[in-house]
């Protein structure tokens, strides 16, 4: 240590250290000029010493200082380009997240954006670029409205460890011997545990809902499996995976009734882009799943191994077989060489199969499967807004979305044909009605049924158009219009009917774990940019525990839709804070077409519980209503 030597020697050592540092800087500078193979592929350089002559002092210009603004620009541009790529691939939420990160890099960097012209230019580029993409999506229809996914039931079941009920297992063993199936059925402790789970209050409802919904697709699925030459009882794989929900989405990103991941789906011809995801098409995904399972069986020669490979990928199962030398699922299970979810996957499907084929034994004999939904089909080669389609055939948007689950947006694809499914018996009505709308206006124009007390002037105000425009399109001569008349409304591109207004009353919302600006905005039915404006927020991230100010949307009369939902409570703010802090309690904002029955099914509760917890005496709901969901 320097304190143990004289001052002169300390100074000399400091000078030598400085020279060595400069040598290092000079060497580093020279290496930047030379083109060399990667460092990992090189042996260390041996530099001969030259004690006779001290190295020359490096000029100050050699010592480079990092530019904070340049580093900020680099990071922001990287995130911005990532957002562009995600947008081009149709990944809206991922694109938004990347754009938010680019924005956050700029506004939270070490240099104030307004003090550096380069940062200002990048800031304007990010903001303008994002706005342009949003406008482009809107011009193509309601391009930024994504379809809501449903949680995949397999996610919860795969994480469950349930004890074996000896009595239940003994009865199941006796029944399996009498059960006919074109899949091998094994009754061991692993399968018995899941039979116990699906017999419990926790799992029985999931099984009931799946068997009820199965009626919609059973005939189509069995026909497809038969045509592809695979066991009919593979239908229970879809039951366990998704409960026959076309919009099912797993934590791993698998989608649809057959839970395809994106890469596997494309390998079996399922298209996926900004407008559609054919993993959510019941017929096309069933065909793809049958072919994939057949290929896996041909590879492994065993249906249990084929199902395991369907879950985790053929490479995972092949590796487990090669490492152990056993081409037997249960042996691989015992040796724990498969992922946990894959280990549980096959027992879940076997348990569901046994229970579904013996409904009386498991309290499933009173289920009434839903009837298949009859539809009319029409291949169209133009984009059209589903709201216009609904108005053409006098149905709801929710019905059309349910009939066309592969459609991700409110608008059909712009540059590709699309097989539009309509309610049975409405094809001719649609073709007649849509013929009155110019092809290039079918994402904007609307039909309107005249209500009591409405005039052309009030209708024009509602759709932000003019009386003259409505009159010309419909061949009207005066201002009078008959009640129940159906009018074509020429909405100008870029304009939306009924500009949204917001209540002056403030709701205080406490941020929970995992909340983002986007998720909170969606929960309360308001745009994310309004949440940012009200709370002076940059980006999408939120700190847990923060109190946000929310203004709920109002209708034309200044009233909040569904405000009676919380009648009798002290205030909306207090109820929302309680809802965010009590485990199991959630807040649900009603979307168009939803009913108390559909919401109860979504949250595994009952209509009676929703009415009890929200002070409702009727089943009538309006879009924008906010319901507290406590469970049964």
C-alpha cells in the first residue's frame, strides 16, 4: 500500500500506472481498426516487451467519451423498429409494448429531450410513426380492436396435484374394463387423481361446461377424425385442452380448440396474420390437429407418446426416449424425463375420456349438449365492418364474432378472400343489403333503423354526417322519415359516430400487481391515451398501489351506462378499491352482446350471484356496465 512507501516512490508508481493505462487505451484503439475473427476463436496476443523506449503518450483524442444522447437514440430506435416488426406481423399488444418502451427510453433518459435536437427528432418520429400506424389501421376498418381470448382450461388442470380417492379409483377400474374406446385406457394413480379432481367442485364445472359446448362441434370433429383415419376419442383431447372454446389461449401462447402454437400451426397450413388466425377456426384447426396427431403416431407408434409430443413437441419426447431407451409414456413419467405439464397432460386426457364415456357414474348424465349452429357461408373478396354486416341481417356483432372466431378484428381482411359465416337463412338478405353500399365504403358506411322521435337532423348528428348526404344516398326529398325505416348512412372515412364524452365524476382505482395502462383502460372501457392524460403518465407501466383517476364514458344524455349497477353502494371509488384488494373479487366491464349468463360462464359463477352482488333485479345489461364478480 502507498502509505508504507515514500512519497517519491509513490509518485513513480503512479506515473508507471498511468503509462500502462495509456498503452491499454492505444492497444484498444488499434484493435478497433483491424478486422479480426471473434474473440472466442482467438488465442491471446503475445506482445513483446520493449523496455528500452517508453511508449509514446497517447493524444487526448484517443480517449473516447460515450455520448449519452447517442446511446439513448440507439436504444429508442431499437425498440421502435421492434414495434414496427411486431405490427407488421399482426402482434398488436407486442407492438404497443415496444412503442411504449421506445417512448420511455426517450423521456426517462439522462438528457432532456427538449435540450437535444437529435432526441427531439427521434421523439417526433416515434410519436408520428405510432399515430400513422393507428390511423392506417382505422382506415382499414376497426383494425386496432382485437378479439378477446379465453383462458385455456388445460393451464389450470396441468398445475393441479389431487390425491387419489381409493373408492373412486376402485369403481373406475371396474368401469374401464367395460368401457369401449379406440384409445388405450389405463387406470393408475395418475389418472385416478385427475378423475378425483374433475369430480370435485373445483373441476366438475369445467367438465360440465365443456361437455355442454361439445354439442356444437361434436359431429364435425368426429367426421374429420374419421376422414383422417385417427381414433374418434381424440375428441377428448380438445375437451381437455380448451373445453371446445375456439378463443382459448394458453399461457404459452397456444390458441384455439386444439391449442396450436404458431410455428406448428403454419406447418399444417393454418394462416395467421393481422386480420385472421385460423388456429381459432374450428373446422380448419380440427383438420390440422388430426393430421398432426396422425404424423406423431406414425413417428412414435404409440398414442400416449403421440399425445405427449402434441403437447411438448416431438423433439422433447424423442430426446426422452433416446436418453432412457424406453418408448413407453408411463416409464418416461416414472423417470421424470418429461416436462411437468407434459407428464400431467396424458393423465388429464385419459381421465376426461373415462368420465365422459361413463356420464352417469360421475354426475354428467343430466347435461344437455348445445345443438350445432347452422350457418350460411359466403366467400367475399372485399373488406366489410362486422357492424355493417350485423345491420344488414338484423343480428348482433357478438353473434357474428361467435360465428367467425378466426376473425381477429372488427373488419374482414382487406387484400384476401374470406369465408364469412352468417346466421342460417340470411345470405340472400345480406347480399341484397350490401349491394347498396359502395365496395370501398363497406368499412365505414352503416345502416340505421329509425327510432321513435328521430329526424334526419338528429341521425346526421349521431353519425357526424349531413342531412343532405343521407338524403342523396337514400333518395329522400324532405326532412321527414318514417319510424322503423332502414337508412343507409354515408359515414365519412376517419369519422366515428357519437364522439365519446366522459363523466366529471372521478373514480379512484388502486393499481394491482400486473396492471398496465392498457389493461386498466380496457377494464374501464376507456382509451389508454385518456388514462395517460388524466394521470400524467408516460408509457404503459404502472406502480403497484398507485391511485389512478378514471372518468367513465357517458352517453348522449351525460349519463354513465349501467350506473345503476352499483346502486346502494357508498361510491364507485370505494367499491373499486375494495374489488382490487379482496382476493377472488374482480371487476368486469360489459361488452356488446354479453349477457349475465355468458359472463357467469366466463367467471365460473352464476347469474344469481351476479345479480346478488350488483343489486340487479333484472337481467338487462348495457355495454359499459361495470359488474363486481365475487364468485358463487
